[in-house]
C-alpha cells in the first residue's frame, strides 16, 4: 500500500479498535502476512472479510483442517478425473492443464488484482504446515511440474492468518509475520458493536445488558466465557421476549444463550448467587 492509498479503518459491520486498524495497515504496507490471535468471538475470521470490503478487494478463503497440506493451497492435480476421461475416451487427456485446479493460495497469486487471502485456523494443521508455506509466501511464486507452468503473483495478496493457539507456530514462520492479539472489546467498544446489530436498541437496555454481560464474564472459573456472538444472540433473545432492562440488574435470563457448557452454567449460578448479584434464584437457564 503506497502513500495515499486507501487505508482500512473497519467497516459498517465490523467495528475495529485503533490498534487493530493500525496493525492491519502496517501489514498491508509491508506485504507481510498478518497473524491474528484472540479468544473465540473476537472477530478473527470476520476480519479478513471486512478488510476485503473496506479495501475493495476479492476475498479468497482457505479453511485449514487437520489433514490439510501446504500443497493443497497451491494446486490439485485431478488424476481421478483424468483416469475417468481416459476410460471413456471422450476428452483429450493429453491436455493435463484441464486437470489442474488452483487452490486458495494459487488463486490469490493468479488473481488479476490484489486480493485478500484468509488462511483460517492455521494451528489445526500438522506442525510442519506453516513452515511448508514459507517459501511460497516469501517468493509469491510456485511451479506446476505437471504442466511446466510458473504461477507468480502480479501483486502480493493481503494474507490474514488466524490461530486459536492449539499448537505453537514455528519461530521461522513467526519471524516472517506481523502479529496482533485482538483483545476482548471494552464495554465502550462492545456497545458500538451491539448498536451495529441493533440500531434501535434503547440506551437503558443497552447499558443494562452490558452490565449483566460483563458481570457474567467476570465470574471466575468459567471454561468458556461468553463472546461477542453470544452477546448478540442474547440481546436478540431479550428483545424478542420483551424482557425489561430493569430486571437485568437482578437476574440474567436465558443463561443458556450465553454459556454453552453445563459446568459453566453451574459455576455462574453458584458464584453470582453468592456475590449477591444477581440475587439468589435470579439466574435462569
């Protein structure tokens, strides 16, 4: 991104902190992969979509699985289809190019304009997977031996990589990346996020819901604290049920929308009841 080029500042449906917007633009400017970590529900995966919309770029997504190999992201040679066509002799199987299908990384290189490539949950793959990507991410080019082609990126894609920290990533990979940990939103920032989803939500309900939500997140011993997506679902449920904002000072109704583990529900009921907020019996499953 050259001086004067558009900068990403978030989008209408993705409210970004100033720190996040700054690091995104640094990664775009440097042409380095941006490695994003953060607890579930902080918008790691949605970030790439927002960047693509904000910078008017195509979004190409690569959802990583435990069986994913780095080569899958470059291209796949469909030998099964070629064998099938050869058997029925209805195609010229000598043209191998028709059986080469570019993967997400390959498509981001071949794109006519700069694209955003999301490599989602890189830590799900084998421990060697990140290192296997290093050469292609550095060189922005790769060969297809079956056809003798070389695919080279006309413009370096914006690479966004998410990780849930299930595995440690190699030092060599980390050195070549820009890193950012998305902190859980403050109450002020979370209020702005909620208002994007519920623009007609009253100030009283908004404040009462925020107080109850952060009170619940403050409970010690929860295995999975409620995230942004659960808060949005919960507020939607409150509005649909006609819950009074005043009642949220004393109870947290529909607790199962916020907490998804039975153990966490039990912990929340015991500890919030013991603290006096909400009153004993005020928590509802």
